[in-house]
C-alpha cells in the first residue's frame, strides 16, 4: 500500500500524500483528521481479504476524499449537528452530502486507480461484502469513512454512477478544490440557518432550468437538458392515518382491485374476490358493504375503476357488464350503459364531464413494431363515443418469444380532468384535453438500463417465495420448475433495454406520478415515484412505504393496498406531509 499510495496520489495531483496505516481494529477504511496531519486507516481485515486491484480501488477512493478536502467538511458537520441536533433537516442534509461525496469520490477514483469502470465496481461490491459480513461499530464523527451501503438503493446509485459516468481528470487546479470545499461548507451552514420568525430556511437542490417554449400549435413544451437527484417537497408520513383489514372486526379483504378517496378521508374499495364494494369510515374503524354481486340495485359484476365525484357521490365502472353506476349517499342514483365502448377502460372523468377512456385489451401476434391504442370520450347524456387520439400501446415481442415481459408500452391515465400519456421507453409525458387537443409535453434525458442476470437474481427470489405461498405442499423441485418457467420469458429478453418507468398515476391536484421500473413489479410493491406537477415542474422523487400499491390520491392523502407475508390484503391511508 505504501507503494501504491504515492502513485495514486500523484495521479490525483496531491502535493503531499498522507501516510497509510493498517490497524487491527474493526473499522471501515477511513480518512482521519483532527488537526495536524491527515491519515488514512485501512483495517487489516481488508488488507487480508482484498487483492492488489481491489486495494488500489480502496486507496484511490480514500485519497479522493483527501483530494476533495472532505475532512474539513466533517468539522462543519460536527458543529452543525451539535448546535442543531433537534433539527431533522440538518441530519437529512448530512446524509445527502455524504452520499454525494461517495459518488464524487468514486468518479475521481476510477481515473486515479486507472482501473476499468466495471473492475472498480466489482471492487466496491467486494468491500461492501466484507463490511456486511462483520459487525463494524460507528466511526468517529470526524472520520470520512467508506459507506456501508446498507441501503441497497444507495449502492445501486453508486454502481450506476461508476458504470455510466465517463471518468474525469483529477488533475484540477487548487482553486477548484478550494471552491468545492467552500461550497460544501456554505451548504452545510445554509442548511442550518434559521430565518427570522423561527422558520427554517435552506437551499434545496435544484434541477437545471427547464427550457420552456410554445410551438406553432400552441402546445407548451418543457424540456430538461439534464437530471439531478431531487426529493419532492413532500413525503409519506411515517405511519398511516389508518389501516383496515387486519384488526378485530375489520372487513376481510381477499383481493383489492380498485378504490377511491372521499373528501373527508373515508374510502370506497372494491374487492374483486368477494365481489363487494366496501365503504370505510374516515378513521378506518368501521365499514359498510355498499353493494355486492347480484344484490341490490347496483348489481355489479367486475369493478374496473372507482371515482369520487364529491363527498357522498361515487362512480363505479363495471367492465363485464359494460356499465357505470352513480351512487349518491349510498344509494344508486343512475346507471349508464357503456357497452358500445367495449375494449376501452374507463380512466377518469374529464373536465368536460365526459368519461375518459383508453384501450384496455390487446392481443399478441400483431404486425408492425407497435400495436395502436385509442383514447376516447363518452358523453353519458347522449351515449356518444368519440375517438379523439391514437397512440403506441404495445411493442412487439422479441424474436422467438410469445411475449416480452420487459417490453415498452404506452399507458394512459387521467390527472385533473385531462388525458396523460406516457411511453415507457421514452422520457416524455403528453397532456391532452378531453377533445384530444395536446396542451403540454414534458421531456427529459434518460437512458434505459439493460436486463441482466443480476437483476433476474432478485426477481427469481421473489417468484420463488410467491410460488411457495401459492403452492403449499409442493416439493422444492416443483417450486424450482415453476419458478424457472416464470423466468423463461425474462431470460429471452436478457440484454434488452428495460422500461424507464412503470404505468403512470394521476392525482386530484393534476400531478403525474411515475413509478420506478422493477421487473415483476406489477405483482409486487413499487419502490419510488418521480412526481411532475400539472404545469410540468419536476418535483422530484418520493419513497413509498414498503409493500404499498397506490390506489388513489386526493386532498393530501394517499389510499393504498398493503400485503403482508401471508398475502393478506389491508387498506391504508397515508398523509403526504411537507419535508
């Protein structure tokens, strides 16, 4: 290591390379400075377990911390967190700054170590593996330590940064380094500055300024030239406002398919297995069965969508019967025959009062690269059905496959009375009025990731657990056979690009929520959502509670479905709160 350090330090442009020490203590590799000389500590367990290439990557990363003067930022952090220990924003800023440091050092270390990016990424995984195998105490506050990457998403972000970012030259001037350190210190101080009146004021990370224009047809175009990580100004509350389905006296849901929120926080949920509409009170403590199959005036068969029209009015779309039913105050007020809209699914209610529909069925084996879908509006008073636009609905399967499990598709949702269209292989969103007029297009930069064996490993584990649950008493050989059959279509798509996101969701405020793509996530929980406002502003990402599938959003509340380890369904309502 004493031989490698000067070589890497010279590449980084360090005028003085700090000494490197080994220690038998259980620590992470770290940079230490508490006044005096900077030191690098590499625990002996890493020296013993890593080969020379991996040690080169570790040293390059720690020396990158020295090159960036991150040890000075630790002092600012210590003072800020000590003075404002009660303020959650300070701790949030500390976590974000540490994450940004790690990614920046990775980029510098790739160049300084002179390793291929994939080899550096492998070394990073090896270091994380060692740290995960042995309990390691928390490092001193002034230490710049290797990230344990307990959050798998943070590890994934670092790996993507390493593999996707072109190496940068570490040979930069002193002014650039000093400026970076000054900026880091200024950000730390700004985050804990209290504005007059006791209100916390801090600078949030911002996206590059979007380019806004209007074309000759009057369509508003919003384009983002680049992307940075940005958290939305709101988040899910730590605990749900209520949960219904698992407590004594709760309704026993079997398969929740759709639901809607009413203005007071109460909810109507459709259970596709029990074939019942269930009304939950605003605190989730009581329930009533609003209607069920072949009973009552609703007489529904298969609910495809539920929409709130006010505090005591809901509209229920029945796919099998080709009908929408309006309930007012718990009683049926109106039925509308929509059988002429066969093949179209009801997505929402337009600002014009029409039902807004889009293609809801498809068949494989079509000619051409894409199967066309259609948007339509239905006048409930006259029964008139108008097709207002066509769109790319489904991409053709890969050669030799019956279907493409990661194939791109086009999806339509409704947000604040307008059609919203996305194609999962294109970073763009299009808004249309109920008459088909395009009003706004938002575009940004994004590159799809390929489907790899590593991705399938996680999916295979999920399928295996699900298959054991669905096939009690089956032998392990049978479970492996079923799982292999489930994964076979995915293996034919190895190397092909995965979608950029899953099906969009529109909320009552007009925002569009794009779920992060995960193979198989149509069956399982969705991780993060990227949120775009009705006027095209990129609001940022929101982390969903584990296992949540969103059904509806309105009035600062989110209605969702949760499944436990036994696949039992519960309804939850979360509040969205300001960060």
